[in-house]
C-alpha cells in the first residue's frame, strides 16, 4: 500500500521541465498501515503530514514529496519497501520504522545505497552499537533507555520484586535488558510472548503465573493493540490493587481512548517513563500538540511526536546546504548538530547519532475536558546516553 503526498507550491512548478521536476526533497516513510498495529502507523503518518503542512510543503525552497510505504509488520516486506524507495523512487531520505526487527532487516538496503536513514521510533541496540553508521540518525531513543528510567523509578519506590512480560522480538529483549540494567530488586519470573502479525493477545496463563509468584509488581512492554488487551486482562484477573503495574510503551495516547471508553479507571495515576509528554513546555511541543489536536481531534502519541521531529530534522539538513541535496557531508553535519526545534526541547546527538536527552516519569491524568492523557512529572534520567554508544566506532 503506497500513499504519496507531493506538495508543489507554485503553478510554475507544475509546468516545470522534467529536469526541474526532479528538483525536490523526496522522503520515503516506512511504517505499518495494515494489521491491528496500523493504529500506530496512522499516528505517525498523521504527524508527518501535519509537519509538512506546517512548513508550507517546502524545504529550502524545494517542494517536498512524501512516499509512505506499508511494511505489513513484516521484516521481509520492510526490506522490499526500502529497496523500492532507494532503487525505484530514488528518495533522498528513508525514515519511519516502528519495529526494531523491521528496521534491522531494511537498514542495509538503505545505508549501502548511500541514502540517509532516520528511525522515527525503533532503537535496536545493534544500530546504536556495532552497526552504527554515519548516515543513520534517530529521532527517538535506544530501546533500553526508557526501561532503564523505569528501573530507577522502581528503585526510588522501594520495589523489591517484579514479574516481567514482553514480546519476544528485538525491542522486547532490549526493553527487558534495559530494566535489568538498573533495577536493583529481584525478577522472580519472566515471560517473552509470541510477536508478529499473529501476536499473542491472551495473557491469562502469564497473569496467573505472575499472581502466584508473589511479586510486588508486574513490568510489561506491550505496544499497540497488545497493550490494550493486556490492560483489560490485568483488571479481569483481579490483579489491580494487589500486584502493582509498571509499563513502558503500553499506556499512551493510542491506548488511553480505548481504556477510557472501557472505564478502566485502574490506569489513572499509573506511572510510566518516556522522553516526551504532551504537556512539556517547549515552544515546538506546544505548536505540535495544539496543531495535532486541532487537525485530528485527539492527543498525539510519542510515535507522532518522534515522526513530527523527523521532518524538522530533515528540514534542518536541507536548509543547511541551501537545497543542494548532493552535499551529503553538509547535511550530515547539520543533523549531527541537532540544531532544529524539537518537541523535547534542546538535546544533542551522541557519537552513534542517538539522542542524548532527558527521560521523565509520566502519570496518567484527566485533562480539563475530561480526557485521559499523560503528564510529565520528574526527570528520572538527565542528559542520558545509551549504553551501546561505547560499542560504536564513530
């Protein structure tokens, strides 16, 4: 499935010669549009379209063409779409990617072609470490960092024992590794559940084991539809009020409307960790959240926030070289400087081109209109760099 958004700003451009018509910024954006995980991809694409609209559809006077490709939640399809974008569409940038295993399958096709690759979500340890590359950048985080922040929150709360659940794929493994790196208590049990197009959505057996383990809390990482299914079953299993729940990438602006409509009030007041929240008081974040809510009638998720930043990172690179897209060194240096307005406020890139940034505790709250959302609380990790940067040779 392919969506194209070609933004041409003057009638003169429409009548341009074939040579001039190629004079544009071409961005390929790979995400999941179909399958139940498509709800995440929709949030990302909505944010990218909003960003392109807000910049007037141009970068350094060049029209922007956005080509959105559906990876179908499958690594093989993600690689096929990456090959198409760099070989057939001749894009200048490939961005997007929700899933670490899809990004890992596609990265070589993009980077070997000499094209810039920007992850708008996935942060596998391999690309932060030994597979780091001069033309790879992230506008999100390395997978381990958010659960590392959660581990610190648990230590502050004095939690001594946990039961851990996560999907069995690259990001799930990184999430558990991140938690284990900082959590000082005991992990009394662990389940890595089936993932992919036919991901496990029945967690009754695992929840029974967690309840029997005697753990003080359960730590879970379940993005998208799996997160909503888990939350419902957690309440149905009678664990709320008995075994505390701690999550990363599970309770967000995608899941909360469903949780609110189901009146699952147990989620209110729950704590998770993240680098971003809708209420962070930075000018770009205020513009983003207000614009997203006005255009789409809902709160954006962190997936949307990172995708929105992707467009402004690319814009900073294109404008730094005055639209000379052949100047790869100039664009790379501009992106490395992270000199663009970000929804997270000022940050910097590490040697592996992963953001060095703050991570916050976030609480589920009710806004003035009665809508469930998240609000930033304390800074848990300040100016945090991922662990794998030391394995990167750049």
